[in-house]
C-alpha cells in the first residue's frame, strides 16, 4: 500500500477483513469498513477444523461454508452500497465461488490473488476424496469468471510451483490451467537478499544463545512447560 500511495497520493483504500488481519491493518493506520466487524473469521474456521494438531483443508472448507455464504452476501451488499473503482481479493475463495455460481454480479473490475492451486486428499476416506474432487471441480471453473476483461487472477510464484497434475478425473491439468488463466507475478521478497550472504552472521543470529539473550532483553520468561509467560517492553 505504501508503494501505491507513493504513485498516487490521492488513492483511497477501504479494507474488509476479519480478525486477526483487521488488527494488523488498524495498527498500520488502514481504514476498515464498518462491515468488517461482521465479516466471518477465517482463523476461527481453521481452529474448528483442527484435529490432533493437523488442519485438513477439505474439512476446513466444508466447515466454513456457512460463514463463506454470509461473507458473500455481506460483500454483495457492500459493493452495491459503495462506489469502488476496483476490488482486490487476497485468496477470497468465497467471493470467486460466489461469482462462479452467480450469487454475485460484480460490475467493477475484480482481481483475485492466489498462491496455490487445487486441493489433494490427505486420507483414504471416500468422503474426503469426493469432497476434494468437488472443490477442485469448482476451482477449475473460475476461468468463466476470469474471462471478462475487467477480471484477473494473479498468482504469487512461478508455474513450476504448481503440481504438474490434473485437478481430478476428467479435469484439466493444474499447471496448464494456471498458465492459460492466471498471471504469474513471481515472488514477493520482503527483505534484501544481500543481508543474508554472510553465512557466519546468519549462523550466529540463529544460535540458541543469541535467542536466549534476545528473550532476556525483552524480559521474557521461558521455562520447559508448554505455557509461555512474560512481559514485553
């Protein structure tokens, strides 16, 4: 956003995000739309889908479906009430699904950002395999949404990051599909690679004693129990 504002100081950005992303945005001084308080929380869905410290994405999607529907309806109301020039969704799968099934009719430019493509079954459960296939079938239909000139999908990464395999039986190849329908923008590097050319410096910064010293400086009390307590300056 900082770079965007450098290029156009008059740009106005309104965010629709749930907790905890909303907290980060507020800390950065970004403007959250009042509807953000009613936006269903992705993290809560994930926590509900966790079992024995594992998160099954297929289970997560199905458990979050009702929340996603509420988000779609809320988003629909938002774009009908406001006058935005552009909407950008960062992995807003509920919105793209809403467009695929024509629950939404966005009349302004829409961009969605992906960083992976498709789901894989992680167990031999027939129910999970069917659910995964169904979700991949839906995903492989987003080209219908992206066919419009004012809609686009950006993929963070390169084609090689996408498995060279089909979405499923009688479904297209994932990598070929992405090449035909998405725009690859490479990687987002948030650091200067030149800062990590000194191996000795890297090793010293990751040394356990160095971390202990940092913890001491921040008055952080660490013990061998699962609980972590302390006070940060």
